[in-house]
């Protein structure tokens, strides 16, 4: 088993296959400059006809005492079947504006053929565009494989592969030997944002 894990970790970065059964949920504490900033949750369930349902909820808030100075909310539902994205519905509150996204395979000019920017599946280094789940539009990206690292989770340190995605932001993402998303970090508006996985 250790040998298999090593092989997987040393392989070239590529997205994990879409699981046939709902995997374990992902819950991240989000830190801003080391301080509590919010929560990012990815929860999985089984749908009809073998579909995989992926529910994503992000709530971020920064304030001065009881006064909120920054608020971000994002909720979405992805439906996957036979390894393909069937539909995506999302709503985002950002900078005081709400944006709704509704993408369905077969009716949205190939948008459902793009990997969504929800991070949980990972990304192939050959990708040049993904589906921005905030806007519903294609987003040009560059994906780099930065190799293996040891990262901290709430349960301790683990080995993970680091992927850098450059698009509207430059985001570093970490995936373990099974392809499970286990970490995230980026800079935004001069602030350092880091995700810490619970129960890794």
C-alpha cells in the first residue's frame, strides 16, 4: 500500500477520476493572515441514476468587532454522471453583488465540458481553460505541478502534491496520494488566505 501511494504521489499531476460512490466530505477552516476567516465545505451525496451530487458552501467574513467589512458567500451544486459534469447551479455574493450561474450539459455551448473551478477533483497540467463557477464563463488558466510537499492539516502533517493554478488569481492547491483535495493558499487584496483541512 505504501508503494502504491508513493507511485501515485510521484506521478505527473492529473485530476482524480470522478468517484462512482460519494467520497468523504471535505471541510476546511479558512484563515486570513493566520486568523479565522470562515469555512469552505464540499459535501458529497448519491443522486438518481448513479449521479454524484456535490454541494459546495463557502462563507467568509472579516470585520471590526460587530461591523462586517468584507463578506463572501458561494453555494453551488454540481451533478456528475459517468465521469461528466451534467449540470452546475451556483450563486455568489461578492462585493455586495449576487451572481447566479446555471450550466447544463448539451445547452451551454460546451461549458459543461470544462473542468469547474471548484478544486475538489484537481486539474490536469495540460488544461488551458476551466469553468469559472462564480461567473459561468470560461477562464484561461495555466497549471503547474510543483511536486511533493509536507503540509499541515488539523490532524497533523501529510504528504501532498502541490499544484499552482494561475487565472484570475494565483492559487496553490494540494492533493494527497488518493487525489483528495487537502490544502489551498493564495493572496487576495494584499491578504494571505490559507485553508486547513479538518479530519485529514
